[in-house]
């Protein structure tokens, strides 16, 4: 069978578990938006995990909502529901002793995917948390990313995390990330502004979107309880609005996934994105800000 998953730690951990339990011949990495838009060819030979529902899939696991939730049928093979990670749902579904050795991996995937991290995890990441920072699908799912993902999938099944982190490919990424983090923090401070309970980062004018630890902004703006990150989509006529609850000031009352689903996007309670035509972006952004402020 083929496994279709997302290129983040949750997608990776889900792949570790599913390839341990099912006979998988190939793996496809997909952006949730492409699945949502019906751009992914899915057949009855596919297991879809950590991605929106597809009616043809043989099995499906997900914990996100807002992606056409009304299309989720009452009966299907797999598991869907509120959970810190999709990997947790896979782990529970199979409930098999051979998966017990992945307990720490699944637990840490829960913490990363549900953003249950401490200031120390953000500033001094270790083990699986550190590994998760090397796996950033926002920079594209192309050849190099895919090859890295597939290596991690193999390594995590046989090597302890300490050894995985020492693999040259991983170590190189860790070193680059630590170097990049300084520049990212500079860009964040330059392009961010506090607006009530929201810290708004506007990267729309930049040719290239600065990318770094997505939690660092919360350490820089502890007054904010939610982050609005604006940047150009694949083309300039598309604007991406990304929202996330502060993981250090946990007082945001807005369900992000639900809010963004009303603008054609989705996500889960704590984080999500929507893509809007740049022409109408100003109006959408204004509306979203109003709701975030009104909810507090
Ligand atoms: Mn997930």
C-alpha cells in the first residue's frame, strides 16, 4: 500500500508507526492544502494520515478539523478525533506491543504538534524536540526534504534518538538552524508589531520569507497571546495568513482552526492557516484581527 502523509514530525512519527504495522511500498508527502483542494490522486490502495479526509482512501487518521469536516463519514477504517497528534491516534488504533518502544517518540510528537513546549524547549531544544526543528515542511517538500524524511523514517525505527542526532545529515541541519536562528530573530523584531493581544508579523513585502523556530516569537513578545504571521503565497496574488496561540501566554480564547475554516483555511485549536487572494487580504486580515481581539 501507499502511505500519504504530511512532512512534519507528526507525519513522520505516524509513518514510523504505520510502516511498522502495514506493508507500505511507497510514501507520498503532501501539503494539507493540496489534499483539501483535491489535487492529490488518492486510491483505495492509500492510507492517508495527518491530512484531510479523502473518500477513496483505504484508511484515514487525523486530528485536525476545519477541512470540510462535514464530509467525514460516520464509518471509515482508521481514527479521527481530538488528539494532540495524529501519531497518537495511530498508536491507539493499533495498540500493539511492538509499538511500545516508540512511546517517547509519540509522547514528544504530542508535545510538538500540540505545542506543549516550555521556554527551555524553545531556547535549548533536545532529543526529539530538537529533531522536530530540523523537519520544516514550510520550506518545500522537494527532493532533498523527501530524502531527509525517508532517512529519518528508517533511522528512527532502529537507532536511539541520541544516535539519530549524530547522523551527519541531521547534525548539519541542527548546526544550520542554530546559526539561522539569530537572523530570524532579527527579522522578526524588524517586521513585527504588537496590536492588542496579537503580535502581527508582516513578511509580505519580502522576496523571501524568513523562516525559523516558530515559537521564538512568543518568547520575544510575552504580552501577546496569539501570533499572526503574514507572507506571500506561492504567487504574489496569494497571501497566507498563519495564526498560532502563544505557547507561553496561554490565554487566547479563539479556536484558530474553526476561525480560519470560515475563510477557506483550517487547522486545529491552537494553530492554522488560510490563503486568500492578495486583493482582498486587507479586509480578511482586519476581520480576523477584530475577532481575535474581541475574543481576547
Ligand atoms: Mn498533526
